[in-house]
């Protein structure tokens, strides 16, 4: 095309020849030969004036199928002869089919370009949505090939990049899971067309976490399932909260029951104690009057007295669990409480043989509503348990630190390297009378009392334990006033 323009330019001695395409947004320069610039406005003006003879710029319409397809503009320094004008018009007409074709393909190009941009935009939008989800998500087709793989699945210790995953089979990517099991899970969804949901525990991040896996059928057409969407949501915190809630409910129920029973037992106990005491006085009187009394009568009374004392202790302990005494509360420094406990325990014979490390955070905020005596009682019980767990030698660490929010602002941990607690037993240790210690060594009330006291302080007590490795008991208290 530029070649024919060049010929026309030479034949007419024109400064410039240019072809203008009639585009929807106005006239648009497409090809030009020469150095001077014919402007769109000039061409528009001449086309509007419908006067090809005017001035030094000659404009011939290019018409294709009765439709103006464009214009041929020629800039000359003289008036053109009539046959030269005919030549310009003839060249214009010759160019018509080609211009029309060029226009069509250009429109097509624009259309394809805008469609492609639109599709790409939609694809990115969908990708952004699945990437923004706080769950791991992937989609496989009937050949078990991965068709989508979101950002969450790319991150983490076992993350796999999208480039690596897309197009491969799920068995190649999730190679840690038995392929038969994976296949069965997907086939279940393909054949039944129903959502499958289950929980799974994994150590992939280095710690035990629980995931809720959901497999959702997807149909591209109307009938058969063509793809399966799998989402994996980390529900560890949710599950722990559920368990805490269930445990709190259970302990509250036990507490209520215990409080009722203890109330009923307290009165007869007091009666027994009073009767034993009067009986003692009576025996003294009899003795003073010179009468003989059986030798073991005094011993029996002594036993009754001791046993009543023991029962009282248990009753008090249980009451501390179900309804701790309304003690005076004030601003308390948790570090001071820990230090006081250590001081009290320093003289314990077994304690002297152990290594107790304390790592106290000096920047700890105070707990505004606490009773330091009761908190000392809690740490004492935790340290005694730790001591029992490690046996004769070992390390116990007492640590305080700031919590993650003011509601859980002060944290104190007692960590031991003792025998640990089996997972199946963890939910029972706060129940009153749960003990694994030999008869006479433990009543199983220590942790229930701790639970009751910490509960009464609007805090919470947590435990992490690995059998054979040790345990950490964590007391979490608010650093903001409650109620
Ligand atoms: N640090 C620990 N390591 C291992 N097991 C523990 C630890 N702390 C508590 N336990 C387990 O929890 C049980 C209950 O503890 P809890 O303090 O309530 O009662 P106890 O120590 O058995 O008796 P008590 O405290 O009334 O003398 C213990 O018997 C023990 O099995
Ligand atoms: Mg104990």
C-alpha cells in the first residue's frame, strides 16, 4: 500500500499522500508517504465541505459498498489538472476494497483485544477471590489433574507453587497421602455428587493442627460432576475453644453438684465433730470420777477427730473449686506472686534438690482485680504437681510474659520435664478427685482448686503436655478490670 502512495506522490509531485481510515471515533491516519503532515481536522473539514477542488489539499472519498470507508489525501503545491483529479479519485476507488478489509480486520482486532482483556480481567478477579479466602483451596478434574490452586496452598511449610501444581495429578503433589485413600475420597464425590466433610489432624507445620476438609462437587454442564473443589480450613483454635467450652460446662456442672453435696455433708460433719468433742469431755469426767474407761476409747476419739479434720479439708477444697471464697481483690503484680510462691517452697525438702529457673518479664502489667494469697495457692499447687511429675531430679521453669491482648494480658507458665499427661487424660485433670497418685499422696483436688480460683479471677488455665516429655501449665489473667 505505501508503494502505491509513493507512486501517486511522485506522479503528482505531491508533498504528501496519506490514507485516512474512517473509524468509529473519527478519521484515523493509517498510511502516509512523505514528510509533511496532513491533519485529521483538515481531512474532516474537506470531507464535510464536499469540495475536492479546494486549496492545495485534495481529498478523495474512499467508498466501499456505499459506505464511506476512508479518504485519500494529497497535498500539492499547485491546483491539480482535471485528469490528475480523476487519477486521485481512481486510486481512491482502487483502494476501497483493501481499506474496507483493513477496517474490518482492525475492528476484529479491537474486538478480540477487548474480549481478551475482559476474559483476563474476569480470570484475575476469580483468582483474587480464591486467593483472598482464608482457606486452602484446589480444584481437580475427572483425571485428578489440578485445575486451580490458591495462594493459601502455596504458602506454609508444605506449600507448593501454583505453577508447579496446575496440570499435575493430585497424587504427584500430595504425595505424602496414600493415593488409594485420596482417590477414594474424590471418587465418593464424583459418584454421589454430594459434599463430603471431615476433620483431619496434621503435623505438617511442626505442631499438631486440626483441619476441616470439605470436598464440593462442581458441574460444568447440567449432569455429571466434572470437578471437585477441596477446601481445607485450619480449625485448631475453634476446636480448642469448643473443647474449653465443653470442659467449662462439665466442670460447672460438677461444681454445682459438689457445692450441693458439700453443703449437705458440712452439717453432719459439724455434728460428728461436736459429738466427738462432748464425748471426750464426758470420758474425762468419767475418768476424773475414778471409773475405768476402755483403753482404746481415747484412741478412737482421736481417730474420729483426725478423720473429721480430713473430711473438712476435702470439703473446703471442693468448695474452693465450686465457689472460691470471696477474698479481697486488689492490683497484683504477677511477678511478685511467683516470687512469693518460690520463697515459700524454698524450704521444701524435695524442692531443694531440683533446679527451678525463673524467667520473669519485668514489663508485666498488673492484674487489677486479684487476690495474691489465692494466686500463690494456685502456683504452689502447680509447682507441687511439677515436682511430683519430674521425680527426684529435673528442671522446672517458671516464666511470666505479656499476653496478646489486655483481656489476656498477664501470662504465667510452669513448665516441667516430667512424665507428661496422655492426651486422653487431659480433659479430666481439672475434675475434682481425678488423681493418678498413690492413695494418700494426692486427693485430686489441686488442679480443681486452681481452676476455680482462676475462673473467679476472670482468667483461664491451659495445659500443653507431651507424654514422656513434660507439661506446661499456663495461667492467663486479664490486665483490664472486668465487671
Ligand atoms: N505437671 C504435671 N505433670 C504430669 N501430670 C500432672 C501434672 N499436673 C497434674 N498432673 C496430673 O493431674 C492429676 C490431677 O492433679 P491435681 O493437682 O488435681 O491432683 P493431685 O496432684 O493428684 O492431688 P492433690 O493436688 O490434691 O494433692 C495428677 O494426679 C496427675 O496425674
Ligand atoms: Mg496436685
